C-alpha cells in the first residue's frame, strides 16, 4: 500500500497539475484532504507547517485499522518525505508485501552513527503469532506432532552440550566440573571475581564498547569490573533490588526484568515489591538502546534464559548475530521449567547460539538451593541427558550436592557480514 499526500509550495499553472490531486487526471476526483491542504496553502497564505501537520495527521488516520484494534505494523523506516518535479511535497509510506520473516537493517550516517531499523515485529506491542525465523517455529504455532518432532530436534543440542559439561563416566566429583575450559580463548583474570568468567582481551579502544547485565542482585561488582577494565558502557538491571541509578560513571542501573515464560520464584514471593515489574526482552532492549553490537551480554535472571529463544523468534531472529560474547546461567529444575514448551525453548537456545557462530568456551556445573533441587526436573531433560539431580550431603541437612544449575561463557567467532541471510533452511 502506498499512501501519498501532496501539497504545493507554490500555485501551479492550469495546464500543469500534480498527478495526486488533479481533478481531471484520467477522470479521478480530488481527494478532499488534498483539496483542503491546497486551499489552505495556496489560497489562504497559511504557513507551510500547518498543512504539514494536517498531512501527518491524515496519514496517521489512514494507518489506523479498527479491525486490528490498533496501528498497523508499518516500519518507521518506510516513511519518507520527497518533493515532486513541480515542488509539491510528497509524504509516503509503503507497506511491504514480502514475507513476514524480514529482518532488521542498519544505515550509517555521514557522521558515522549507526541507525538501527527494527524488523516489522518491533512496530507493534502485540507479539506476533508466527515465527520470523526461516526454520524454527514458535511452540504455539505447531501442531502436537510438530511439537514433538521439534522437541526431539532441539533435544539433540541438549544432549550434545549436556555431555560436554557433564560427561558420563568422566569426572566423578562435582568439584571437577565447577570450572572447565572448552575453547581456546584466554579468560580475563581481572573480570569475574564473583562469577561470570569472560574471554579477553578487551574490545579495541577504537570502537565503542557496550554491555548489558541482567540479574545483578545485590552485588554489582561484575559490572564495575567490566567498566573499569574494559572501559565499556553498561546497562545493568534487576527488578528485585534497589541500587543508585549510577553504579559507575559508565554503568546505569534499572529496576527492569527480562521476560520469562512463567513467573519465577522472585516474582511469586514479591521480591522487590508487590507492584508488577517492568519487563523487556533482550531484542527489544537492543533496539531501545540503539546498539548495533553488544560486546557482552550477561544473563543471570532466574528463568529469563529460557525465554530468550522465544523472544528471538517473535522479534529478531538475528539478535545473537549482534552479540559478541555471552555469560549465561541456566536453571533447569521445575522451579523454572515446568512444560515441554520450556524444554523446547531451552534446547532451541543452543541451536540459535550455534547458528550465530558461538562456541562454548567455559562451563561450570553446580547445585541450586536445596528447595530448588528437590523439585526435580522435566523428564525430557533426563531423556536428552542434561545434568539435573542431587544427592544428600552427609551431616548437612539444609543443603544437598546438586548439579541442576550451570554457568557458561560463549564467544562468537563468525563475524561475516550478512551471515543471517545465509542460514540454510532444512
């Protein structure tokens, strides 16, 4: 659909009229809105900004769709203001008829700034019902048989990485699994004193460095270390605690939650207050902050890791292609994962990490709290071999020796531009 509103800076001669407003243009009548604007601009000496405001208002009305109970999804990047050969200003909006699986685009300005143009899903607050990914589908758009097939497919990724971090017949002591190096990167010794190891070296100082950190609880030391050592600007967030808005000259704090598939334990006990949390997804936050690249993403927010892949399919399938490194903590007991849908999105996270060119560099397997471990895990996790379970700790009644929580460091090595357009669809 193309919506065009035209109005003149100067009167036109009688033998030369704009195609969008001519009363004799192949028998078409003048749209009332255009006639009104021409009358005001050309006959009443109204300042130019007045018809401009009217034109934008009329354009807004033309986009409103009562049947969809809101504004139609038209990317802002499709709006343009041009002038025709006769000096008439044309305000246009074109709605693409291409597949809904279109992706975001970026444009560099003359000043070197990067403008991030969101995919169509970002133009509405309503979540889409069809996946934007060329291969993977949302759980809710699949039939029961398709769901089981998809679960088995992502189950192979669960099995692959489960065996990597918790090898059968290998290490017998949990202490041997508490810190295992898998890749070739050198962990930065000056970051991660309280957990969340990351690969060094720091990003080059010739470009801006940004990190996002969710789930800082009452200890912002990790965020301060990244700011001090890497000189990165950071967005730190946790809805359950209160901190000053500035944790560091380079790090701001926000009482915002990351989206989850179900209310987590902290939400159920009103940690942080009874008022509902503000929440956002990681893809939406990237666009809100206007970041082409996230140098480091730290995820430790009690269940939000399971929602990451769901949010990517609904909002930006190529989100991980804009992240260089991830430190993530996973929690897999029934405190956080209670349905096959949760297991599907958990396994899909590993598939999407691989697709974006990530490699696991480091892992740690450890126990959750006793109240979490005794909840047990979904049978599908046992089927695919993911570490989950516990055993009593002799002489210590309040704790158990468990292995149902894990932590990982992932680094992206495929930085080929446009790789998201080359993903094979099986």
